[in-house]
C-alpha cells in the first residue's frame, strides 16, 4: 500500500486539471475541447488499483489548453502572486523530496 502523500499530490494535480479542463471544454473551439477531454479521460480509464491517479501529473503537463484555463483564472481573480507562491512552494517541497531519494511519482 502506498502512503497518503503520493495520493494527495496525485489528487491535487487531477483536481486542478479537471477544473481547468472544464473551462477549456466550455470556452474553446472544438479541436481543443476534444484534445483536452481525450487527454484527461484516457489515463483515467485504466487506473492502477492501489493508486488510481498514478502518473497523472506527467500526463496533464502535456495538455497545453489547461494552462490557458490557469491564465484566465489568474487574470480574472488577480491571483498571479498566489499561483507563483504555490508553485514555488510545491517545487521546493518536491525538489527536497527528490534530492533525498524519496519517490515522488
């Protein structure tokens, strides 16, 4: 059984990706809708039983339209500083875990 830390990181990444994906599906042309929906749904169809969202962080980083959703959210709610601070904190924590030979993903 995997520890809860892995699953928490996976859950946070998938939640952010799905929320941004919903924005993409509602607001962009059909080509981007299909690409985004297929890119999110396909990895979710074959979960690993012990860790259902395993490898999802790797898969969602390649979905470019998701970042459009982040940008619109940041502009609308003036959340640039919060997004940068959260990203920097996450990078620091995950880098520290990686340097100390902990499995991150």
